[in-house]
C-alpha cells in the first residue's frame, strides 16, 4: 500500500514524537519502508508549537501519541492520527514491577493508560490510576500519588519524568513498531480521503461561483466548506478568510447552527447585511435521518425589501411581532416537555388561553410561541401589561379613543390594541391586576367581538384571539371581589400552568449554560461555560424570581468573571452569597418587611447604576413590577 502512495509530497505527513525512544523507532520504520513521512520531537506544549508551525507550511496529516496527541488535536485544523497504546505496550512497562506486591501507579492522559484496570484484574495487580487533563497539573497529581505511598509507576512522558525527578521508579509506556505502522497506515488513508474531498470541494466551488445566488455551506460541526463569489460580494469577506472556519466565528448572523441543531429548514427569511437586505433559505443536509451539514442560499433584494423593512420596523416598535417559538424554550425536563406539548395543542385551536405561573417563568414566551404556531401566525401579535399602566391610560390603550375624547387626546384619535390585533393575537399580561371597571368592558369585547373607542358611538368588529396571563390566584381574587367570576370563566377556556424553576431543577444547568453563551457573546467575552461546582451551587437555590432571576445571576457573573469558566466565586460574588453560612444577608434586626424590600430594591439600583432593567433582573422580577413596588414603598 505504501508504495502506491509515494506520489504524495514530502511533509504531507509528519509524526511528532513525545519522547526520544518513539522518535528513534519511528525513524527506523520510515527508513526501512522508505516512507514519505517526516519525524520530529515534541512533547505536549512543545509538540503543539511544532504542529502549528508545520500546519502553516501545508502539512496534510499529523501523527502523535498520548497527551501530545490530545493537545495537538485541539490546536490545529488538519487531521491528527493517534498512535494507539495497546495492552502489549502497557505490559512491557509493567514487566519490571511484577511479583513485587507493590501498588503500581499508572499515570498519564486517558488514552495512554486506558485499559490498565483490565490488565490489573487479569494479573491480580494493585493499580492506582491517575489521569491527567492538564499539563501544568500533572506534576502535582503525581506528587499526590507519591504522598499516598506509591513508589513505582508506569505512564506517559510527563508522568514518568516527574516520577524520576522525585527519585522514584518509573517505566515509560512506549509504543511498539506495530502501533506506529498502524498509525502511519491510517495517516496515508486519511490523507488520500482528504485530498479527494478537497478536489471535490474545488470542483463544486468552480461550479457554484457562477451561480447568481450567494451560497454558504457548512459541515456537521458548523465549519464553512463553501463560500461562493456572490457571498463574498454580499458579506464583503474573502473566501480564504471564511472557508474552514466555524461559521459562528466569521458570520455570526448566519443562523446555520440553528438549522444544524433542529434539522428544520428556514425558508424565506429576511436578513440585514450591511446596507442591503437579503432573502435567505436555509436547509439541512440530511442523510439516513442524520444531519451532515446545512446550506444557505440568498439573494440581494434590497430595493424590494426597503419598504418591507420599514413596515417590519414599525411593527416591532408597536410590539406587533412575536419573536419566540417553542424551539426557543430551553429545557430538558419532562414537566416542561409536557407543558410545551399541551401548548402546541392549544396553538391549533382558537379558544382563549389563560397562562398561569409565577413571575419570571416565561409566560410571554409561551404566549408568543402559541401565536407563532397558530393559524393566526401571519397576523399581528399585540402584548400589553395590565399592571404597568394607570386605569385611564390602560383603557385608552386597550380600546382606543377619538379626537377630543379627553384633554391631551391625539389629533385624529388612536386605535386601541384590540383593533391593532385584528386577525391576530392579543396578549393581556398580568390580567389579575386589571381594574374591575375595565374587566367588564373586556368581557363585552370577548362576548360580542367588537369594541367601541372612548368618546365614540361607532361599533368596530374585531377578530382576535386572546391569551391572558397572571401570577395571581384568580379564584382567591374572585372571593375578595377583585376579579369578575364571569370574566374568569371566559378567559379560562384553555388553561396552561408554567411550573416554577424549583420544580424543574434539571433545567437549571441547561438554562445557565445558555445564558452564559448569550451574555458572553453580548459582552464580547470568551467564557466557555460553568464549572461543575458552580452548577452545584446554582442547583441549591429556590429562585423565587424563576428563570428571569437565574438569567440575572448568570449575566452578572459573566460581567464580573475574569476566567474562561464561571466558577463558584463568580456566583457568590454577585449574589452576596456567604460561604460560611450559605445564607443571604439582606436585613438587620428590627427592620420591617417594607424596610427590607425597599433596601433590596435600592441596593439593586445602586449596584446597577440605577439601570432599572438590570436591577429588575438582579431581583428576579420584571421591570414593571420593580417600578410599581418602588412607587408603593416610597409613599
């Protein structure tokens, strides 16, 4: 086989040996077989440096072993083939320690000492296994093993080097000729396949460069494989800057990762790129039910879309567009899966929906998702918070008014939200806080499907679906005379209960990681995730502010974190968490409940430089609730 591959250029394959013995053996094999493979020395970080250097010179495939292989694989984009460590390799290293009865330390990266437990069981050996995950931590891990009385070791280069520096006995797990030959054979196969794929890609590129549409294609990992000339023209980027890189890093607005994740096409989507508007179709590449990549095609429709862009902008300003879908609801718990399944069923009906749930559980997220999956999805979505406005202002917003209806009325009058929502959906948030007088008018609108503006005698028919939400117990409100029983029965045709976060704790890690990615991107940081210890802390809390409170915690942790991962110290720092007592210090003795609440709000505003949106997230409440409580407490 090797003879037929001599047409490859020298340096197409380079073997980076972590230790001198492996280098010598590999050189011997290459010389015997007359193979076009270069062999160089480089262990761990030095091996990574060498790998990057030869990658820049055009190497096709790299071969290495152990921890060096692991580190190189993460550092370069070319294929990296591993010299597998076999049971025979481990046995050779163990040979000098058999029959002593001593506990033998097996130290190294996982792919070097993998399978040692099985050998220990077969040969009745006492093995103490130490797995390295970090080059800098390896010596400390070996030292800890030695402190436990272990005096003889087998392992990889860094482990045995540390052992010998400590004056202990250690045998290096070396690789035999058969393992090296097998890796070289695999490298030639990979190189051949890679060359064929590259030729095929160039062929496709030559074809698609003359297509009028812009085209971007990515593989299953999100790495760009095609970026044609029209795409270069639209995105003002060269294909050499894009191809081979992850699409998230080079074109953040591509939305192709969403298609890879969901496996669902996105057709006819509008997207702004610089000063032009493009219409985009994004489709997954599916083979045997598995997503292997995705392709986006787009056309420059700037002139046509200028008018539509203006209309859409106005709709967003008026709150007439629902942005969220069921796919946007981050979860893994069974209870949320059941609630989403129930909501999907409701979406295809046209009855009124009452969404129940505590503050911060995501009631509007469900309302928008129901609208977007309903037959009314092409119509407007209008949301209004019934607790945010005084009664007279809320009435005019709901039903509209005519010119001169009251002092300050706009010339020509104004449409109410029921008229704006015609043929669509109206979302009445915090319905439990609606004044009784307005409740009777709302009931009439639901029953008669018509509205009358303030100051007018003209009846306006409306065709709207109503979705309402509340964090209150409306049945108790009815008993206190604060809510109309007949309105409750009209609203509660379809009921949806959103569980609090404390009842779906398995969702907390997923949500926390999601918010970390979102806010890390927004703040231009490179936080990769959250440590296990930090997640354990997050799982301990009850979250009275639910998902909104969790997002606030993560957003602040991202803002204050200086590391690549959010750790316990970041979480505790931002929430005043006391490590010794695991309690929050929020009040002094002698303070009333009103004093405590006012202090908490003022401290949140002080921390956020009086930014009410951020302060509300800190407290786990929405901005309207913060404003209303502050006004009430300061009276």
